[in-house]
C-alpha cells in the first residue's frame, strides 16, 4: 500500500495529464477508464478533486488542439488516415460531416460521447476551417461536460470501483482473458460484417472507363452523386447529368430512382 501511495504522490497528477493527452493519439485506448480512476482516487483521498479535474481537462484540451491543428494543416488526408484505422472506415467521415452540417460548432459539445465522432471531431473541425477561437470555446465546453461526468461518476462510485478492482485482482489472468475475449468477439463480428459488405460491393463496382464508354455509347444510365454537401461545396465539379442526393435519403428509401436502367452511385 505504501508503494501505491508513493507512486500516486510522485507521479499521479503528471501521469493523469500525460495520459489524457496520449489517449487521444492511441485509438484503442479510451479515456473514460482513466477519468473514472481519477475520480475514484479523489473519492478515496489520493487525489485532490479540483486538481484532478483541472489536469484531466487541460490534457484533453491540449490533445484536442493538436488534432485540430493537424486537421487544419493536413485537411482530409488526416481524416482518411484516421478512418483507415477505424472499425468502419467507410462511414466515419460521413457521419462526422453530417453531425457538423446539422449542429455546426455545437457538435463539439457532444463529440466526446459519440463513437466515431470522438476520434475525428477535432481534426474534422480543423479540416472544415472552423475558426480557432470558436473551436476552443466549444471544445472546452464539451471537454468540461465529458471530464466532469466521468470524474464525477468515479468520485461518487469510488467504493464500488474499488470492489471491482479488488475482484479483478483476485481473478487475475482470468479477468483479462474474459475482457479480451469479449472485445475480440465484438471486433471479429464488426470485421466480418465489413468484409462481407466489401465483397458485395466489389461485385457491383464499375470503373470510370466503363462508365465513360456507356455514356459515350448513349446507354441509359442514372448517375447518383452521394457526396456530402460539404464536399460538394468544397469541390462543386461533378459528373455531367448526375443527380445529387444525400446518402440518408437513399438509406431511408425516400429516393425516386428509375428501375428501367443501370444506376451508378458515386461519392468522395
């Protein structure tokens, strides 16, 4: 116990700050357990609550600002890189763009709570050219909500969390195996569904050259432009004759698509 006290006394606060910065650059590492742990330590007297909240908030905002600057300078290249390591890379940017299109800067208030948007919200704000002062205002408010909620839960439930930690310590390797097995099963299911979708998609693909030949030959083809409104505004050039349509309209079955000809869909 004395070694734990000494570690927290010497490294606890700095480890909390560094951990909150680092967790934003390591996608598999969630920040919520770290915040819950900080709250629980404050509840048991190891941390000062106000200092733990301040350092966690500072680490979060520093990490967010670094991602914002990366998105501002790297644009969609940064977003594409982030989406390559996401479980569902095909839709991660589109979901983020939809949220920002509907909510604007206020999307940052809830970005930390939404799977997918929590990893690309800040660089997406930079890539979309959101002013830095506006980003900081809403990002700080969102970070206050996120940090406050999870540190508060950890502080309130510190006894229950201590019991859970003691149980995990008694179970030892078995606890790690159970958690890793559950996460592995979830990940395997998501990957299998994605591979099945991509296999079906490959069967129905058409190359640019094949589409050009169909158009040159005068074949009846309906072309649907599924690019997001933000992408169209950034690059208003499209395939001649294409009909622009929001993906949500197509997904909800509200689109009127001709049934007597080939239909070609394209996006960013």
